[in-house]
C-alpha cells in the first residue's frame, strides 16, 4: 500500500514538471469583493474584521487601516459574526452549528457547541475573561394556549430563546429558558392565538458591568437584563414590558434593534434598525441608563445623511478614540455600507460594497495574525517553492475533510473553496514568473 502511494506521488510530481512548461498565465486568483471608498479622513487606525454575505463567493476578511484587504478567504458556510473575541477570532460554522475559535497562527483551536440537544445559534457569542463563554440557541415547544389566552390554539408551536454559559472546560454552568422566566401573555404585541408563535429573536448577548446578562430580543424591540445566578429578569428596556422612561429621544425608544452593548463609560450602545419608526429610520444610539430612577436618556445618536434604513442586521461599535463604527445592515437596493463617525458626528470613513452584498456585524480591532500572510506558503518558510506544491499534492491525495481556515488561506490559491490541480498550476505560474 505504501509503495502504491509513492508511485502516485511520483506521477503527480512528473505532471507538475510538465505543467511548468505548458502552463502560462493561468487565470489570476479571485480578488476580494470590490468595495468603494467614499470617505477616508483619518479614521481610527485599526483592522476591520468583516464577513460578507450575498453573491458567491462570500468572504471572511481583515481589511487593514489603509483599507487594503490583508487577509481573506472564500468562506462559504463559515464566517457569520467574524470578530475578535478576547484575543482570539471567533466565527460561526453553519454546516455544523457551532462556533470555531481561531488563534493568531491561523489554527483552529476549539469548537464550541450548545448542549442538551440544542443547536448553537449564529447571532452572537461572548468569550469571557476566565475562558468561559456564552451561547444562545432556540427551542420550539408545543403549548395548549387555549388555557392561557382567549381563542388560543390548543397545540401552538412556540419558538423561544435559550441562553447557555459554559466554563473553559465546556461544562454547562448556567442555562436560561425564556419559558421559565418570562410570561408570554405580557407580549401583547404578538398574536398569541396563532398556531405558530415566534416569541423571541435574540441577536446579541453581553455581560453587564455588574456581571449580569443583557440580551437583545429584536422580535419585541426589547433589551432584557437577566440575573446571572437566578435567571430572573432585573429589568426590561423597550418593548411591551418596558420599565424605563425614555428622555431626549424623539422616537421614544428603538425598534427591531441589534448589537446591544454596555460600554466602558457605563452607557448602552445599540443599532436601532427603526423598522417600526414613523417614518422608518435607522440610527446608532447611546443611552445613559439610570437603573435607580429607570430613565434611559439618549445622549448621542447618528443618522446617515441619506437616511438609510437597515431592514435587518447591522452593528455599532464605540472605538477607543470615541469614534463610532456603524454597519447599516441590509439596505434596500444597495450593498453593505460601513461608516465611521467621530463624536461630533463627522464622517471620517465610509466604504460601500456592490449591490446585494450584506454584512451582519463589522468590528475594528488592533489584533493581528502572528504568522506571514503569504497565500501559497504552505510550509510556512516565508517563500513559495516546489516544497509548497508538494504540500498541496499531499493534501489532495490524503485529505477528505471539510477544509479549515488555514488550508483555505494557504492552499486554495484561486479562492474557489476547492483545493485541486488548479491551485497547483497557479503556484507554478507564480514560481516561474515572479
């Protein structure tokens, strides 16, 4: 068996030698999505971590501080919520509903899943200071709603949210089930007589400064603060159960929000999609929260001058220099737009992707890979030569698993998500003519 393998290997090497003479100018590797720079005026100097959806190919990418894509892969089903997470990278794998952790050497170091029969959801993950992590999932239960509300369905299917916290050894240490801690009859904004009730749509998790948990329920335009020990609700901000008075806010709160974060100054930022505002309007918001008096005072907001409405997705990040990075989500008839503004609301950066491209969340961070970023350098010796081609040959012969990020970046030279002889040809082209 071993001898047969070596014969095959030699045959492929002879083929490579022949290709060196006949392959000239094979098609270039696919370039990153051709985004347009509308404004670049001294933005916060850090890398942009971004995942694009829409037309194939889809990309996970790192764009450097001068807007050059320094790292990207054709990620396919990987990449949702691609971000720096406590000095590591995390991203979601939709084929196997789980979160992948990537280190600074481009190596996948862990896979994080929910337990108890739940599939991890892709909207958010938080890695904690102690190495633990928070995930969310959904559950569907059947309930006789006729005993709960007038004209309720006797066998209603209800979709609700689950939060799970794990320690660094993947042990489940806390679980929150919406059915156990919320009262569905409080949600008068929903049709509780329906046969199929989507009760919750969780799209962000955050740990508050007092170590309790903040979740965003887009379905009912509410933020819920949860006691991390008992699971009891501490307060609701927005929605049908709102505990707060909104001040200095012409819309009297937010609508269909994303990306709720407690920031260092104690305030809360979020992306207000604004689907139900009259008229619909998306905003980046910062509220000063008085939890004693239950007052949410809007102290900063930003509306894109063209009045963009992000119908879905979107994110807001307050940067270390007090600039704010805004991803406007899904905009009708436009591609993804990412804007950075200073605290005085001057636009210092704006990039725009072609139509149909969308981004769920966009982040800036100083994090960098601690390995060279040379596609094709498969043996990590900082150069491309025949040894790198041999590594690709070995991979083609011996590997049948789902391609990981390391191999997609190093081996998939033409970015088609398949490692094959076309990648070998491009490397030979590079060796011959560079």
